[in-house]
């Protein structure tokens, strides 16, 4: 699955705004130009994992959320992940996954 850098940039921008940072302030914190940060936010420039980790730390968001929109803190985190997995499965594999999930969900919690 290819990364959608426009979507990644949108999520970073929203996280920046939510934290109350301007592009100028955030670019100072990570020691990059405002133009570079702007290109990341628009998806024009691909962000590397080191820089993504740095931004996520400052913005207090998970890399998982920025990359795929799923937050392990949200109630529907696994719904998003499972939907993504199932989307590309053959029908017979979906049926097998369903059967396994049904067996597990009907089991008693320990």
C-alpha cells in the first residue's frame, strides 16, 4: 500500500493547528524552513521517518495516526485496521477470518 503524502500532510497540519502552533513556530522547533514544512503539509515533499517521529513527538500524536488515521487511543482503532486488512482479502479468506473472529468473540474472557 502506497503512502498518501497529501493525507499525511493534512493530518500533520491539523495536529499542528490543534496544538496552537504556527508553521513558523513548528519549523523553528524542528529546525527546518517554513517552506519545507509547508511542502510537507501539502504533500509536495515526502517526509522521512526520523522527521515524522520528531514532529509526532512535538505535536503529541502517534505515527500510526499520521500515517493511516488510526489512533490506538480511539475506540474504533481496530475497526479501521481490520477494515483495511479485509479490503484486499479474497472472499474465502474473509470467510475464514470471520469464522475465527466469531469463535474468539464467543469464547469466555479469562
